C-alpha cells in the first residue's frame, strides 16, 4: 500500500509538467509555426507516455511483470518531453529575434522623429 502511494508521488510532478505543456500549446494555437508543431507533437507524445505508464502500472499491480513495457513507456514520455523542449527553444529564439527587430524599429522611429523636429525648427 505505501509503495503505491510513493509511486503516485513520483508520477505527480510529471502530470503537473504535462498540464503546463498543454496550457502552453493551447495558448499558442494561433501561431502555428514549426516550433508550435514540435511542441504539440512533444506534448502528445508525453500524454501518450503518461497514459501508457498508468496502464502498465495497472498491469504490473495485477500480477504481470512487464519491465520492458514500462521502460519503453517511460522512454516514450521522455522523448516527448525532449521534442517539446526543442520546440520551446525554437519558439524562444524566434521571440528573441522578433523582440530585437522591434527594438531596432523603435530606435529608427525615434531617430526619424527627432530629425523631423529639428527640420521643423530650422524651417521656422
């Protein structure tokens, strides 16, 4: 009984992470870039891995010993997390480049505004 309780405590952080992945993917659903698709595929793989791990634990508690199945399921969940992290990194790099371009345009706009002000003062 206590071993199953501690097993549940080990699985709980994975479900919290999985929930955060789903919230992020759903929040970005309007930006369907390559990064979003990688994050979506990674989240789907992690979800399937979590579901498979629940099923394999139930099978193991029922008496069947399938360590190979459990190991492959955990690997599937881990691979999904890796794919999600890769998509997240791509998204972060894209946002950084976008923010840098925005700052450049703001600097150009401020310089043009100052130049127009100086030109108006000279014309008076």
